[in-house]
């Protein structure tokens, strides 16, 4: 039976040039993204400053509205930002850390940037509590639930862990946080576009993410969802004129907040990035994340099967219900093996302490998955017992 999702391959030029299995890091660029970027350039060139009135000024809201169904949230609840770090900073600036409720609970499997940011809040009085994982693959949910108490202000939590692709039980954590008066910031970066999301019914206070990975939207299009009832009560400390109720009045002094989602904006929107992101959102929305997930599970199941047949350690949950879109295969000399895979046009990445991350998306074929595992087998057979020299880390390599 032919796979209808393969009809999308012609929209992604890179899949004709290599075996592209790295959508957990940088999703393939849709052709349509070039067209949107050209549209941006044409508008800038032809309309000049008048382009702000032709949709540029509102582009944060309109882009967020395009993303809303993919996240499973109502329109008018998402603001757009440079990246996750900025979006989380704005959330963090809504709270105080000098009273009894000052604890931020993080797991040691979070993306490091999430730690760096909140570590910085110690200077405002925040205490950071890290919940350790036993196996480096999944969090101990009970331990995490125990760490969340009446002193907790924020629980920043990745729905899918970047290192292991483990899909977490966010519902239980959100329920516990709410029971004790804490807020949850769900980082859905590794989930959005690969795992169906219904964030409204999950009840999370905040969600953050970006567009570089499974959404095929390119860099510079981070997003922040704030639950409407929570948004009404919040006044971010990090704000700019785009968050003002009447930005073009240029009032001086303290801000008069706009309603959400604009009250979470900072300054001038990142217009070209939001044009390029649109293409990926449209395509993911048109296919539907349910169909993407069904295909993803079929391909990752096969990948895991082949990895285990090859005798490799798999650092990703084997159960479908516990797995995001990537599979992490641990091999000796992982960095050098990943580098050799890339040299042979099988595009993957490697993370220390985890392994080689491989991620088929809707535009990949079963043959590509099998080819990648065959090439991996050849490389590891040739290098068995030999210490490959690790290549230098390349500057600017993506997450
Ligand atoms: C789960 C997760 N959160 C956050 C980030 C980093 O986000 P940003 O660079 O947009 O701040 C990444 C990047 O890989 C990630 O995987």
C-alpha cells in the first residue's frame, strides 16, 4: 500500500539529496518557506514602512493562531518570540522569588538552557530543586511529584525529553502543581508536530517551544501559550512597547498592559522568521499530527527493532506510549560514528551521555530507516575495537 504522506517529499528538496533523519534538530525546509521569505522581501522592498499596516505588526498573533490547532489551544492565546529561552524568561518575570514560595523544580534531564535561565534567578531569591533521574532516560514521576510542594512557584518541564525522546506523564505533574498553587511551564519543543497535543485539556498554565524541529518552520519562531485565565492575572516584568495597550500612543512611564497574548510581547516582531515558519505550520496542520504520529511510530518501531538486532543499546523508551519521535542508539565512539554516518549522507546527530539521535518524519520512507541502520552496521563493524578519533565540535551545530 502506498503511503499518502510520501506525496509531501517533493515539497522538501533535501530528502532527494541525502537520508535526512534529523528532524528532532532541524526539520527539512519546505519549498513554500522560500516563497514566503520572497514575499516578505517583496513587501519590504515595495511597500517599505507601510508594510507594518499590511499585516507585519500583527504577525505575532496571526502566526500564533496558525499554530494554535497544532498545540490544541484556542486562537488568541499564543505570542511569538525569538526562542524558548526568551519565552521562558518572560514567564519567569511574572513571578516573585523573595517570599516563601520561591522554589523552582526542575529535573536533571531538562534541556540545559532551561537550567541556565532558572539558575540565573537565584539572584532574585529563587531556590532551584533538581529531581534526579535513575537511568538518564526517564524521570521518576513519583519523585518529581514529591518535590512539588507549597513552596513551589514554577515547574518547567519538557513534555518530550531532548536526550532520550521520553514522553512524560505531564497530566499528573500539572495536577499536583495546581493542587499546591504552583504553575507549570510545559516545554513542548520536542513534541509539537510529532506528537498530538491537546494542551487546553491538559490544563497547563504555560507552554513554550520553537519551530526549528518537527514543525519545519526554521529558526527565530519561538512561541508562548498562556492559559487565558492565568494570562489575565499576570504582569510580566520583561516587556516592551509591543506589550502596551496603546503602543502607538508612546506613553511614558510604567506600561499599561495590552490584553493577552500581546501583553507577553516584547518589542518589534521577528517578521521574516514568522513568514518562514508559516510554511511548516500549514503543512503539518494540513497533514494532521495524528497521521504524522501513526507513521512515526511505525518507523521508530522498525528502527528500534533493527538497533536491537544489531546489538546496540537503545536509550529511548521502547513502549510507543512513552516515546516521542526520535530514537537514540548508543554505540561505542558515538561522535565519530555519527560523523561517519553524515559523511555517508545519513544525516543524524550525537549527544554525549545519550547516543546517536535518529528521527524519521512524515517525509521519510521505511527504506531510508533501513538504509541508515545498514550503514550504521557497516560503520560499527569496521570500527569495532578501534578507537576513532572524535572530530572537533562544529561551531553553530544545532540542538
Ligand atoms: C526541549 C528543548 N527545549 C529548549 C530547547 C532550546 O530552545 P531555544 O534555543 O529556542 O531557546 C531545545 C533545543 O534543542 C529543546 O530540545
